């Protein structure tokens, strides 16, 4: 019969969590309102209990060992769960409140036109919407669900693709007159997003464009700013389909290589908006209802993909 694992004291783990976070006994002591000596005693107790070295002392600084780095991930996850449990219990009378975070672009172009429909599903919900570009800290930021732009890749969370975000290569008519082939793109500043350094490389590789170290780019925090830069002729931008259709129709922008030049890209190379939620949040009725509603919506209908004409075969 396997003996039950004896866990270290919770206090020792709490001290370890603080030391690992600050990489300092003194800063951990200040946070915990104890002396550095008391912190050292708890770390020594933990090391003796686990029979491993957690920190290497180098003069006045310390470094985490491999064992410490590994343990810190699990201890952080554990304390995050404790904090979430306490938060949920102490706010039990307010659990009709659902805190949703969304990418500003998704919130404006997709979510807001439909959000009133959720009231029909859960009329008593107190829904709070925030718009942060970066992935939130669910516990610290008090977020239940978020919609993130990207390529997936959040293995620790429940992740669902809501809608892809294909791009069109767009520029002002003046720049467009100078682009007669895909290789010409590298002669201009390529407008990019700082959230993904793979947008242009994936597209240039798809177009079989030879890339050089001289390729220039400017990164922007959000799609709206990059679109404005494109409209101002700062460079060639990658504009989302919804915006591109509007700008092409008005004549403010052109698609120098054609609207469908990226239509056959590998789906794995097309970013999108993903619904991301800690798995434990599915246990809360209101949060689960919002997650289910958002996952079932046909967000693709907002893209008006059908308005993009299919390419016409070249005649001999």
C-alpha cells in the first residue's frame, strides 16, 4: 500500500512563494511583515522537509534552483486557486456578476452589437465588460472570461476559437501604384502588431517573398492604430476583413496584390479571436452560461466574407 504523501506546512509554502516571486529574503519579509531571519528559518524548514536545495546564496542575492523553479509553478497555481476560492465564497451574494474581458477590436466589431441578446439567456446577470489587449491575470484582475486575439496556445485554459481574423494587404493608392509583385512589399515599411511577430513572416513566406535583414516594420499595440497608419500612408498594413471592405469601398485604400491573395493560407497561420477561461470557472452557473452562449454564436457572419469576390481564372 502506498503511503500518503506528507505535505510541507502551508506557512512554509507561503514564505517560499513570496521569496520565489521577489527573489529576495528581505523583500519577502517586508511583504509578509516578518523578519528576514524568520523567512530564512521557514525556507530551511521547507528544504529539510523536501530534502532539496531551493535557493543558492550568492553574496547578497539568491538564485532559484531547478527544483525551486519547478515547485514555484505549482505553489503559485495552488495559491491562485486558494485566492479564487476565497474570492468566490466571500462574494457569494454577488455571483450574478460576470466579469468579461475582450480584445477592443472584438468588443467593438463583434460583441457589442449582440451583447443585449445575452440578457435573454440570463436576464439577472450583472455583466461587466473590460477591454484589455493583453491576457489578464484572472485572479488579480477579477476576470471570469476573456476573448484574446492570437493563434491559440493557452494550454492551461479552456480555449475555443470564436472567429478567425484573416487579413488583407492594404495600402494607399499612391503606394499601391508602386507594388506590382509580392516582392515589391519589402521595399516599403510593413505595419505590424506587437502582439504577433509572425503575421508578416507567415504572409511573406506564403507569397514566396525572399526576406532580408533589411526588411523594415513598425509595430502597433492594436489594430485600430495600425489601420490609421495605413490610411496615412506610413506603410503597407494588414487590415482585418471588416475594416478592409469599408476602406476599399471608399477608395481610401487599395489591395495592391488583390483581395484574395491570402485566401488559401494555412488555417494554422491565420490569427483569430479565442474565448479563454480557467477551467474551474465553468463551475459557476452564470459564467458557464455566458461561455456557452459565446461559443454558440455565429461570429463569422459579421465578417461578410461572402462579399469578397472569388478570384477569376486567368485566360490564355
